[in-house]
């Protein structure tokens, strides 16, 4: 089961959706949806389930090139954020280990860094949220990877 993606200029998306609904819904009973996404769009299961529904219904998704590009860029940026968060966490762990005194007893410098201990849970929560986001974006990209693309480029 594949979804059909129609990529057209942003100014023609509404017109394309209207024409495709008139033609396809009357002849083949295929649903036509508009896909919009920006890098600032909050990621949730909703996006993936909508795309999965479109794939199951063998629907037509109308989108602009910016929405498709934003989806891919958001995935790459999320992976980059995961990498940065992991490296900061490992640096924090190394600093905490280096500030312990003789035989593992805490030194004054490590006691002064106590807010870093409390931040460990916040970092783990941030990593989990980023992993969820990356997984949802990966699933969405998987739907597009198996799709058929019709590219309407007017120049």
C-alpha cells in the first residue's frame, strides 16, 4: 500500500487539492489530504497516525516542497539535539567523577555542584522526549519513502 504525494508550489496547494478531490473522489473514491509541516511544528503521534491513515486508504497527499524539506530537516535536527544532549551528559558525568575526593568521598567542589545532580533527571527526560520525536519523524519519513511522488514544478 502506497500513498501518492503530489508536490506543487505553495501557492497552488489549495487549488490542487480542490481539483484532485473533484476528479479522484468522484471516479476512484480516493481521499485527498493536505500535508503541512514546519520545523517549529510540535511532533506528536498524531502526525504519524494521519500519514498512516492516508497510506492505508491509498490517499493522495498534497504538499509543498517546503513541508517535505522541513520534515527531513526536523528529523536531522532532532538527531543532532540527541547527540549534543548525550555529549553534555557524558561531560557532566566526567566532571562529577573528577571532583570526587580520595576513596570516593565527596570533595567541596562536588558538593558545590549539587544542582548538576538534580539536573540528571531533567536530562534523561529531555533525551526520552527527543528519542520519541526522532522515532515519530522516522516513521513519517518511512511513509514518504514508500510513496509515489508526482512533482509539479512550474518555472
